[in-house]
C-alpha cells in the first residue's frame, strides 16, 4: 500500500456504513490495507461483493452485512452482530447517504422523513448502538460524513442538505457527551468527489470546468483522496481532535 501506515489500526474493529460503493468502498479498502477488522453495511450486494474482493487483495478480508441503515431495528441488529463477531467497535464511520435530487414543491412528509432517515437519523442510532461498547473498550473514534453542499447554499435537495447540516450539530453534541469516555467525534465535509454515481448522474463537461475554476486545486478529487483524512481521524494520531469539521474539497469553499 502507499501512504501513511497506522499500526494502531491493525486488529481494530472498524465499521463503515455504505461501504459497497463510492467513498465508503475506498474507506473499506484503506482500513483493510491497515490490517483493521472491517465490517461494512450496505444494501448493494453486488457492489459489496466486488468491494470485498478488492479490499481483500490488499489487506484483511472485510465482513459485509446487508443492512438498510434507514431501518433502525435492522441497523441495531447488524451492529450487535458485528460486535458479537469482532468485539467492540473502536472506529465508526457514518458514511451511507443518498443525494438524490428532489424539488421542494414535491416533498411530502413521507419523503422528507425518508430523506432524513437515510442521511441523518441512522448516524444517531449507529452511535447510540456502539457507544457503550466503545467506552468499555477504552474509547474510540466516530467520523460522521457531512458535505459542503449546505455551506455552499446548494438548492435542489433540501432533505439532503438539511440532513448534512444536522450532522454538524449531531457531531458536536455527541463529542460533548462521549468525550469523558475518550470517544472522539468529528465530521468530514467532502467537496465534489468523483465517485461512479457522481460521474453517471451529475458530472457534465461544463460542471467539471466550473468545479476546476472554483477549486484552488485544478484536478477532480477521487474517493481515494478522502481515505487518508479518515484514517488520520480514526487513528490515535488525531487523539486530541474532537468536535470538529474537516473540509476536504480541493479548496472550494
Ligand atoms: N461524492 C461526493 O461528491 C460527496 C460530496 C459531499 C458529501 N459526500 C458524502 O460522502 C458520503 C459518501 O458519499 P458517496 O458519494 O461515496 O456516495 P455513493 O452514493 O457513491 O455511495 C453510497 C453508498 O451508501 C450505500 N447506501 C445508500 N443508501 C443506503 C442505505 N439505506 N443503507 C445502507 N447503505 C446505503 C450505497 O449503496 C452506496 O454503497 C455520503 O455521506 C455523502 O453525503 C459525498
């Protein structure tokens, strides 16, 4: 593997939600390359199988659990199963999300709740489920995925941007409550990261040109660009960092 090595992550139980594709898949690969014990939850079985194969080729074999994180009972039982197998979760990466565009005129109470369930609510319930075990194991690190979209004032997806701003409040609140147990809680705010989904659904030549004009760095960012920041926040190297928001956007906002 290239990049920094974090020996303390070896053998540590890491859970990544939404690890089958995109940034989450890059995180699974990066943690496996650090010899961590990785569990990832997702609904996309086919891409999860491919991620398991790629990650195992460069490190430990990750354990995939099919789980819709918006289904709180299913999320709780997936995390309990993971703890029973690999011990207390020492690193939790709340990464799963769905950035489907939606017109504010067409939002219903049901679609609003569904948007918050997949983009915000599961982060709370995953933390609630693992925090006691993490505390008893001596502490840990929780990394919640937000986004710069709400800071940019992007329209066209209000349930998503509202959720992603809520992630900051969730992060700071849990950092206060869990700090005494040596549990650190931070948020990561990516800019535009060129995952398969972004390329297939949203990227246009004009969009890319505008992005590169707006970013200080004149290249598109890839999922593998995000992984080193998350490894750092997961590892004891960042032992004094909590309650903070880390922007990774090539210098956009
Ligand atoms: N890619 C970007 O430009 C970008 C920008 C800002 C923030 N982010 C944030 O980064 C994180 C990762 O984004 P990404 O672009 O890699 O997303 P992605 O859509 O490429 O991947 C998301 C993964 O989550 C899974 N997932 C979706 N709904 C799920 C559910 N209900 N239960 C379980 N798994 C589910 C998907 O199957 C997929 O594997 C997200 O929190 C996103 O909001 C991404």
